[in-house]
């Protein structure tokens, strides 16, 4: 991981460019953490007793993208990609039988849909809702940056345990 493939967020720019730039940077960070690993390594829980894996994080973040941008912001009917056995449960972290290529494809598709939704919004003040709660696009973008940053910290530790590779 010597060459940094990520696009740096703008150091000077408007609020929308800064928020979307930082979110894309976080997405690219997750991709970088997963780059060059085998299917088995992507499924490897690196920090016992946790069963958290890089593949599980990719699947989880695909669901987070789907939920916030499609369901909340755009009010779309968008069922979970990996539903759990009971209503309201999710199985994205259960990767024993997961299709790795499918997971990355779905994650990339959800990221593209999210970028399109953010780009199409008239302003950062556009709102969506979940139940009785209302969220602005500004809130959603900020929350997504936080979500990715937290999980990228986990991804960094998992990657280091797998093959010793570290970095931001």
C-alpha cells in the first residue's frame, strides 16, 4: 500500500464539495484496506473473540449506503441485500457462505447510487425521513463520514492482523 490510490478531498471548497469529497475519501480508504487480499483473507476474523471481517464491513457499508440514501433521503423501497432470519435483522456480517464478488459489486453500486442522490439534491438542506425523524442531506453526509471513519479504524486493525499492512 505504498501508493495511495485515494482522491484527497478538496482543501479549499464549498460545503457540499468538502462533505462529498471526505465521504468518497472514506469509501476509497475501505477499498484500499481490502485491496490485494484473497477471498479467505477478506473473511478472516482477525481480532478474537470478534467475528468482524473486512468482507462483513463491505457488506455492512453497502447496507448503510442503501438505507441512508435510498430509503431515508429518496424514500425508495429498497429491501436489505442480506436480510436476517427475522424482520428487522440483518445478516451482512455473516460471511461464511458470502459471495465476495457480489458483495463488492453491490457495495460499488450502492455507493454510485448514493453519489447520484447527493449530486441530484437541490441543496444540503434537502430532507428525507425515517419514521418520524427528519434528516437533512448535510446530516446524512456527515453521518456517513463518521460511519466509514469508525469502520475504517476497525478495517485498519483487521488488515494489520492479516498481513501486517498498516496506514491511514
